C-alpha cells in the first residue's frame, strides 16, 4: 500500500512531526522546567543570528536545493540538501508546540505560560531567519 493514496508523503510527514511536537510540548510538566520568556527571547535572537550566518555559509554549496523554501510537498530531508525547507518546518513546529503549551497552562491556570512562550519565541527567531534569507536563486530586483 502506498502513502500516495493518502496524499503527498512529505506533507503527511510534516503534519505528523508538527502534531507530535504539539502533543509532547503540551503534555510536558512545566513545573519540572525553569525555562521562561526571557530565555525564549535570548534563544530566539541567538538562533536568528546563528541560522542566518549558517544559511549564508551554505550558499557556497552547489548541491543544495533552494527552490520553494516554504513548500509543504517537497522533501525537507536531508537538512544539508534542503536547509530552508527543513528550518521552515522546525519554526512552524516550535511555534505550534509552544502555542499549545501556552494554551494548556492558561487552561490549567498554572501561571507557567512562559514555558510554551520560550518555544514560540525560539520558533519565531528561526522563522524570521528563514524568511529574511536572500534566496541565492531568486530573480534579481529590477
């Protein structure tokens, strides 16, 4: 039986990975963690800078597929071959899992929303690194 019967296998894998991340982040006991909003801001900023540098250095490699960086249907593994697709998926997964964790903490009234907020800010840092990266095969501006 082929996965194509249910849709594109890369799309299915993305949905499964994001759903698993949502489940695990929202079910993790936040009282066993000391992460909070300030850490999220720091991690998001550091990841933004580091990922932009890494993506810039990766431009030199000739075997990288830079096309369709936000594709849901194209492959995203291996990361070295599809870096923008891989990191775009990571950013969405972190943001979705973090939002789920925030909602859980709000419903429970625990006051530990910063746990999920850390992952949201981390994901936002990765997201902005990907969307602000100048695609090396993009058409030149007129």
